[in-house]
C-alpha cells in the first residue's frame, strides 16, 4: 500500500502529457507511437510495480495496443493485444532482437541463456537443447521430481496462514536443484539455492548498479557462484551418464552432430533453472490460491484426481485430468508467470502501423493481453470453462492466450512446466483441503510475473478421508 500511495503521489505531481516517441519518416503512412515518460528519472516505474495490470489497462484505453512510457530511466514501447504480440513474435523482417531487449533487464545474470539469443544462433542452440526435453527425458525427470514432491508434502504441517507460495518455492527450487543439477540437498545444495535466488532477484532490482550490499550486486555475486560450481562439475558430468539436465546437456547434440561448449552448458544451466523453477512456483501457488477462492473447482479437481486411482502421476496420466488442465490454463491466464518479455529494434520498423525507430526497447505484455475485456469475457473472473470446446475463448486469436510466448522463442520447457504443476497439484489435492480467508487481499509485486509479496497465506487442512469432497 505504501508503494501504491507513493506511485499515486508521483502521478498527481507529474500528470500525463502525451507526445510522439518519434516522428515517422516523411511520406510514409505510418503513425507515431504516442505516450509520455512520466516523472523525471523514474518515469512510471513505481506505478508499474505497484499495479502493473491497472497501468497497462489505462494506457491501452488511452493509446491503444501500442504506446510508450518511461520505466527505470528508459523509454519503452509497450505492446498489449494479440495482434501486436503476433507481429513482434513472428519477427518476419528480423527487426526485433531478444538478446538486446533482455540485456538491460536480466542480461548480467542470465546472459547467453537460450531466451537471450537471436536468429540463427538461437535456432542452433535450441535444436541441441530440445534433446533435453524429449519424451524419454521428461519421463525420467517426472520420476525424479515425484519423490521430492511426496517427501516434501509429507513434512508439510497444515495451519491457518500456511504460506503456500513460500513453501512451493522451497520445494520447487529443491526439485530444480535435483532434477536439473543432480545435486542432493545439503550444504552444497543450499549454497546453490541462495546463489540462484540472488541472481533472480538481481534482475528485479530498481537501483541497477553494482553497489555493495545492493540487490544488483548480490545478483552478480550469485551468478559468479553458479558459474564456478557448473564449471568445476563439467568434467565429471561429461564423463558420466546421469539423467539430470546438467548431465544430459553435456551429451546432447543436434541431428547435424553439433554439441555445446563448456561455456554454453554453464550459461544454459543458469538460465534453465530460473525459467523452470520461478515460473512453476508462480503457477502452482496461484492455482492453489484460485482453488481456495473457488471451492467448487477445488472439489471437482480433487474428485478427478481421486478417481484416477493413482497416488502419483505417471507421464501417460498427464492428459487424464481434463478439469485440472482447464484450471491450470485459467490460472496462467489470470496471472501469467512471465508477465512481460523484451525486445530491442535493430532497425526501423513498425508495429500495427506505428513507427518504431531503430534502438527502441519494446515490452511485450501477455499478462495484460490475457486480462483485457476486448479479448476475454469477464477477464477478472476465475472461469476455467472458458477453455472448453463449447466456449473456446482462447481460440479467438492465435495469441489471445499466450503464457508461454510465441514464435521462435516460445518456451522450450512448456511441457516440463505443465508436468511439474500437474504432478504437484495431484499430490496437493489428494492430501489437503484449503481455503482463503474472506477478507484476504493478495499484495502483488513484480518478479518474472505478478508475484505474491506475503508468501500467500492460506488455511490448509489435512484430509482425513479418501472420499471426494461433496
């Protein structure tokens, strides 16, 4: 609330004064991108952090799907709506660089991850990485993660105020450490977890400078710790034949016989842990939250899991829980785990007829796109039935529902992420019942997407019967 009040005070002091980002070339029929910087220096940063959905909706209402604003001292073109997202993700004239777009945001911490690569180099690395996400590999990963989920939930103590986001984060980071790194938890695992957490938080810093003790500085130190660990482990992993992602990447090759260098593997491991763990944590905790608010859906999903007759999911069971699939899709729509993605123009181009000059930072906003009434009925209502074939609201446009991105950079780990969430929810539904207090209002901050700031407390109760709730 303090941040919202501060943002409101800034807006009142510096009211909007829209003007063009740049003038289109003379003689063209292109329109300028309209917007405003906001407060000197910080622009609209505070408002965007305090209430990103409201800010995106307001600017969409005022300027349409293409506008610009000042954020973190930079001018950024903001894109909302499936048509704008499609144009940038298709990138037919190769005008949009992912590497340069992400660099000022998370580059120092996740540089050379596959999402931060461009064009032919990106495709080259992606082809090799795909060998780590084949069906046999996913089956092995599911076996590894299931034992950790079971062990962790065995230790959960139900209570009023159970912080489901915090506990899910701890569990899924442990899973990422074991499944991706092959490291058992202990002193070494804890060191990796802390280093990884600091690297993730570094990309969220408001003060983006290497000041001792600052979030940015801690992130850089975390990156160094991760680099040193992976580099030291490389010889043993190349010599072994483990099923963890680290070992798999050491032996993966494309159909043409291309393999990764040692440095490639280090970079991909650091990025993969962030992409798999942080997004899955948000998906699990927010789906749990919405099921706590909507007990009829919680009961429906629990009855479905119990009817399956299996305490844990096998890979072939992932498509056997249709109601869970509907609810999972709706949770991703309501609270996109990756709320914004970034590009930078490497030449003059346009988006939906608006002139965007070379060197412009561009934010792609699937979070707001999936919460705009132009594309969704009652967009703020949790309604998984909207994804049924009879309604198919997600089919109104190819990118109306796009939590995994699109185009060449569509999330390579989307099946891994879905598998993680479904395996976790299947266990949670069978073991527990939960609710959200009537007067609870979830405070959100910005992480990879909108993130609970208070650990997301719920009232968790252990089930005492195998009979589906009525």
